[in-house]
C-alpha cells in the first residue's frame, strides 16, 4: 500500500543521506513491475549491518550474520540487507557464512532468478544486469547464471522456480528446466519446512494445478519423499484452481484426497510436511468427514448421522466439507449419499444445540434416575440425546428427555 511504500522511501533516503547506496530489490521490484500487490519491501544497501543500526532509531538484528537488519519505520518493518555474496555451499543448502561486498551487481548475482535480481533506485532507475525485465515481459523463470550450479548450491531453488512459474503463470526457461531434471535429487537435503513454505505459496496462488503438475513431472515430489503414494487423480486436482485461495484448507484436502490418502494418511503426511497443528487438524478433518459420510448406514436416518458428524467435527468443518463434496461428486457421482449433499446445509443450520451443556437433562439426572454411579455410560447416553435433540428427533424438553432416558436405561 501507499503508506508502506512511503515509509520504505524514508528508509532508503536516510541511507542515501548518510552516503550509502540503497535500493529496493527482489520480490517488491518484481511485483511492482508486474502490477501485482506488493507485500513486503526489501532493501539492499552498501552499508554494513552495524552502520544500518546507527542510521535508524528502531532496528531489530534479525539476521546480523547474514547482513539483515529489520528497520521499523511508521507501523512497518523493512528488511535491510547488506550487499553480500554467499560462502561455500555444503550439502545443497544455503551456507551459514556470507561475505559482504561493495558492489550491487555482485549482490544481484547471488539471487536465484533473473526476475528476482532487479533493483530499483529512489529516482526510479532500474538496475537489471541479468535481463530480469525482459524475462518478466516474456513470462519466464530463469536462473541467474548457470542453472545446474545454482540448483546444486541450493536445491530449494528448484521448488521456488516451480512456485513462481505457477503463481505467475510463467514458463520455465529451457536450460533451467533441464537443470532441474538433472539436479532434482538434491532436494532430499532440503529441510521440509523450507519446502513446505514454497508449497503453501504455490497453493495460495490463483492457479496451483499447473504448479502441482510441474512438481509431479519434475520428480521433485518423489525425491523429497513427499508421500504421494498413489498416482493422483488429475481431474480432481485440476478442480483446485476453481476453489478460492482463501479456502486453502479445502484446496489441501482436495489434493490429499485426489492422491488417494485416507484421513490418517493425510494426517501423517501433513505432520511430516511440518504443517501447523490446527491447519493439519482442519485439513485431515475434512477427509475424516468424507470417510464417515461414505460409510453411513441406510438403517439410521441420514439427518441423525449427519448431525453427529457436525457435532464431532464442528459446524465450520462440516460446512467446508459439503462445499468440497460438491466438487468431488462432480467427478465421482455416487460416492456420498445424495441426501447428505442435498440437505446437509439445512440440517446443519437447523441444529438447535451443539453441546451437552445445552441439554435440558444432566449427567446427575441420569445417575439419579438409574441409581447407578457415574462412568462412561453417562457420556454415552448424553451423547445419544444430544444427537437426537440436535437433529430435532426429540425436543429439548426435560420431561420428554427423562422419559427417553428411562427407555434407554431399561433396554
Ligand atoms: P515472495 O516474498 O513474493 O514470496 P520473494 O521473491 O520476495 O517472493 P523471498 O523468499 O521473500 O521471495 O526472497 C526475497 C529475495 O531474496 C528474492 O526475490 C531473491 O532475490 C532472494 N532469494 C530468496 N531465496 C533465495 C534463494 N534460495 N536463493 C537465491 N536467492 C534467493
Ligand atoms: Mg518476499
């Protein structure tokens, strides 16, 4: 936004006033040139980290060793990084050691792709020694320098390459793609977190399908030991593009479902991909609902069975699942009872209560009525009553529920 841009200009100008060089660089310059929204404005400078710290009042030593100081200006935070080159690479990972340099071009040269190696000066001048603007206009992701070497240095770049191609709808330069096929085994050295961050960005893009196909085709998923154990269902995966990026949870669940994973398998995969617990529960929860609905019995009213699914997984997840099931049944009609798809929303909306605490009878009532001591049976009976009341088979009326309890206890 304009305010973020304004404050970043203050930061650049202050560095210039102190006699240092300073430019915007990387993602923000690229996104600006593409007319895409800019989310963070990174700055590169000839000033050493200690010098940056003396120029600004509010700084955070984010990655001093790597030359990065976070400068706080207005309500914004900017990463200001000293021109640097990277030391020797080990094991296909980015090195711990960096070396500061005095030349902007050297700094641009260590960046991954030409479209990410463009700098912009405060007067609007573009510094673009590797043809990044040309590649932007052609719509190409191309490594800076020799692609094989760049992928050997840091194998994550291969995933980033596909991520950018997917998010921007770009092609991949021929040699860059060839190099990826040759170097793909290096991906096994990359920490899963770094891989997952790129995957999430790919899945948050407007059309992840192509990116997923590229990942599959490149062999990177296999070499990363990402447990796509089955040949995925491409028609289902292609539907992910139709689901809004805001529904990332549904997108992920669709992907895992399309790869033939069970709820448990999805849970394990998401854990090994280092997903946050809440997100993992939400995604795997959708697959559990699918399994529960797929296994529903014709002997019990569907409404009752659906309501117990909602009670177990929560209303939000249940509603999300209905949305997802709409896509799945377009591809595979008949996997779920049509009654659920047709009435699930209504049944969910009409639920009167959600918690045992809302029932007009309590565990104590049950114990008094039966003369038995507390135990798991109390929860079981309350659970049955909750489902019956929530699905409107019984009213939440104390007298009626007590009669029902007597009936259940006596049978
Ligand atoms: P976005 O933030 O939109 O995901 P970005 O290009 O800003 O895209 P970042 O991960 O924020 O990506 O990195 C900022 C810049 O740092 C990149 O534009 C690139 O110049 C450089 N960079 C990041 N990761 C690497 C890497 N693995 N190898 C080389 N350069 C990199
Ligand atoms: Mg960025």
